[in-house]
C-alpha cells in the first residue's frame, strides 16, 4: 500500500526557484487577503457605527418632539389655570364656552375641566362629568401636591362618554391648581391629553424612513412598559440592555440586542429629560431595525472586499512567479559549482561582477570551505575535551538545588508541626494527606491513623457528610468554592464522639497534580460556652426585671391618670417622664425576651385557619387611640376578592406584627396624614400592606432595617421612642409563619411595608 506522505513529498518542488516562486505566491495571497480583510473590517465598523448613530439620532429626534409636545400642553394648561374667566363668580355658560373653545382649537384634549377643592367637577368642556367626584383621581391629588403631569393610563370615568375605537382610550394627565387673585387655591384644572398625539409625533419623524429602511419606533415608560410601538410588544413590559443603558447613561446611544421574539435588532435609544418647566415622565424612545436589514450595506461591502482580494492575490502571484525565476538563476549556477566541488574538483568558483552580493559572498565562502573545515574540526576536538568537566559542574549545581528544596520542605513541615492550630491537608479525592500533632491532640486520631482516610467520614458528624461530598464534587467540576480563604465556623467529630465547634480557614496549596486543600482549625469551645452563659444571663436578667418593671409601670400609670389626686405641675411632669420611660423599659424587656426565645427556638406558635381581614381590622382598632393622640387617621380596606381570604397563622403573633407596623407608621407620620392598611389576595398568597405618608426610610439605612437595635437616626429615635428590635421580631415571626416581609420607600413621600402569607387550603 503506497505511503500518502511520500506521495505528498513527490508533489513538492525540489528546486530553489520553484520554492521561491511558491513562497511569492503564498505570501502575495496572504498579504493581499490580510490587507483586504483589515480594510474591509475597518470600513464595516465605520458603516456599522454610522448606521447605529443614525438610529440613535432618530430616537433623539422623536424623544425631543415628544418632550417639546408635552411641554406645550403643560404650558397651555398652566396658562389656562390663571384665567379669571373660569372663576366661580363667572357665568357657568361662559366658563363652559371657554373650555369648549380650548378643546376645539387644540384637538388633542379629550377632556378638560375644573374641579373644586371638594373634588366635584364644577365645569368642563361639553359638560362631560360635571358634578362627578374626582377627589380620588391621581391627577386631582397630585396637582394639590405640586405634581402637574401624570403618566399614560387608560380611561376610567370617560370611557363610556367617548367614541368607541379598536384599542382602549389612553391619556396623559396635566393638572394645575386654580388660584384666585388673592393667591388662594380654589380648585384644580385638569386635562386628559389623548395619546393619539404621540402617534402623530412618531409618524412625523419616522415617515418615509420606516418604509424605506424597515425601522420601528417604540415609546417606553419609566417602568419598562411599552406605551406605543408594534402590536407584538405594545402593553408588554420589557427588560432590555438598551433600556438599562438609557437610564444609566442619561443620554442616547445604540446597541445590538435580542428581543422577546427571538430576533436580533440594532436599537437606538434616548431617555427623555423634559423640556423647559416640564420635568418629564421618564419616557424612553427606542428605534429598532432588524440586524439583517440594518447591516445589509456591511455585507455588500464585505463581498466586494473579498472579490477584490482574490483578484489582487492572483495578479500578485503571477508577478511573484516571474520575479522568483529571475532571482534564482544565479543561485542555480552557484549550486552547479558546489556539486562539482563535492565531486572532488578543485577548480575555484568564478565570481562574476555585477551579480548579487549574496552570491559573491557565498562563492567566496565555498572557496574557503576546505580550510574552514579543518579549523572547525580542531575546535570540535577541543570542545569534546572540556565537555566532561562541564557535565560534572552541572551535576554538582543540581545536587545543591535539590538539597535547598529539601531544606525548604523540612522548614515548612516544622512550622506546620509546631503551629498551635490543628492543620489538616486534604487531596482532591477528599482524603487526608497531612495531619499535625495539634490535630492529634484536638481530634484524638494519630497521624498514621488519619492519613489516607476520607476526611468527611473521619471528622465530620453524619448529618454534614453528604453536603461535604457535594461541595468537593462541585469544586472539581467548576473550580469554585465559596469558603476558600474565609474564616468559617464548623462542627467536627472527635474520636471519643464529642462534637467540637471550631473556626476553620480553608485554602489551596500546591500546583498541578500536587494540588491539595490546607485547613487550619481552631477550637472555639470555650468561646461558645461564654456566649451561652451570656445568653443565659441576659435571659435571667430580663425575666427578673419584667415583674418589678410591670408593677412600677402600672403604678406610674395610675399616678399619671390621677388616681392619687391632682399632682403639682412639677411632680406631674416627673411622673409623666417616669411613666413613659418605664413603658419603654417594659417593651425593651419584652422584645429582648422574644428575641431570646427566637434564638433558642422556643417561641410557641398556635396556628389556626382564620380570615385575615378581621385580624387586620382588630389591629387597626387597637391602635386607634394612639393614632388619635398623634393626629393620624387610620383606614383598613380589602381589595375585591380578599374579604374572605383565610390564612393558617397564630392570631396573637400576627397581631404583634401588625401592631408593630402600625405603631411605626403612626410614629413617623405627620399630623393630619393617613395610615392605610389594605388586604389583597392572589392565586396562592394573600398580601397585607401598611402604608404611611411619612418622611420615608433613608437610602443608607434600608439594608439594616430588619437588623436588631437598628434605628435610622439617633435624634429621631429619641423623639419617637423605640428599641430597634420590633422589625427584627416581625421578620422572624412572619418567616416562622411561612411568609415574607419587605418594604418600598421613597424619601419625602412615605413607606409601605408588605406582609405576604400563603393562602390556607
């Protein structure tokens, strides 16, 4: 059977000229293709950048027109709110005619009207909704707070009065307080701006371009909901890199990304920033184009570049073959002369004038070949004479290096052996490969007994062994282990069966096949005993304090209520201070005892399936007196379908949670505000929300809200009172009941705490 390698060798050229020609051809092809590729790549990148910036420019133009359009509507309503013709003293027909004229001249206003401070519509264009109560509508309440523009929403009250269309009516609200000549607010002038104007803005920018380049524009609100765009995404919530980039950079740009339909698009984006006095609603404009359509010019450019490269490579190859033949002709003559010398001829090689300098140098070298050969042979004999001495010297140097390595190993072994902490080496199979004397003293096994044993089977309690094997398997698969380099607490099993609490630091040592885990282990039994004694001391002191404190608090409360007669003012002030302080101490002791029970796992829960709404109503009723003293209004409502939602909970413990949340909401609310409690039911869970209109939780404190003794501001906590334990207790109780607790907060607006519990079967 013929050898394929020999067949390939027969096809290769033998002469230098053929090799040089082949080299010229290959070099020409490679250089031409590389240069063509580089030029094509740079050109393609510039074209792609130009296309991306074009889409970003379209997005910016659309966003600018939207913001300017909203600014015009914003200014129009603001100016209309200053016209005295709408005052209550003017004839009703004249007021209505004024609003009718505004609506007819500016066709985007679907409804415009003036409501009194009681929330009832006094006058409106075409008389729509006159006499209706709009006090609960967001645009009415927001206008009184100074918020004059509301985001896109569907029609609620107006739906039945407006003409029917294929899609629901949607509006943008603009409202301003109506102020009389004396500066007194008399009502709110509100307008519902039809969302159709946004479509007109989009068409004005995209007309022509959309059909020619298959470009689509979308308008997305601050929460990621598509307000306007193609039918497949309108009304959906998007979480795209382009939206994140728009909010993060606060300026326009473009990205290539995959959309929910599975297609890739080139997307230009621009976040709106308002215009003039109009603050903006955080709308983002996206202009997308399918990647295949967007980069079609780039593909054509690449095809042209490839064709040009092939043509140029062919031309350069032909030129290279001709040039190689001319270059190698003198070398062929020189090769013939060398063959004659090899055959034994002594005729010197003729050196022609005008030839290549390299050929002349090679001929001179061949003429001196014999003399140089004799000289090199002598040098080789001298080198062989010194070779043995050099080998001996290198052997000695290797022995010294090996001795140094052994000394270092001995030094490291001595350090590990004399360490106060136990040291355990574990190979990649989970077997013990090193074990110092401190480990022998702590765990009871000698070094000979421990080496080669599986570490999880030898020193870990039975309940932890499966998890240990899972962690080792995960490390071998991914190379990642969370506890590497960390000081962690673990439980180890001694030879006599004792479980020893330890602190362990795990690291990686060695390289390649010698890689192993190094574990330094420190016995913390004494420290754990001190912590146990401390907890027992705190629990004992708390129990011993509760009885006398309760008696003191009750006595002071009776004195404060006048059971001992009218007290002098100075004495009454001291009694009030003492009564408040004793109450705080009683609550602190109670909270400490609850925390102690939770840590010990001894808090009892007597669960019972029961409706949630009565529990919430009872908690609100219990806090009504405290709220009245603080000038706060309480409310408790149930969303549709949640009136009969039932949960499996401990009534007293859940009441403790709700009372704590309501107490906090009352403490941090301003007089005259409302604390709202609402029950909502889902498919599998029921949610309880407690919302206030207070100052909100500072951003820097939010991560510590549920920590023990955590309070946002020392001065505020002294004014409001509290121990910093209430929310920690609430979190533990809710989680024991199988639920979750979290909050949403905005500084200056208020905070809402949510408790979510599973629905009872």
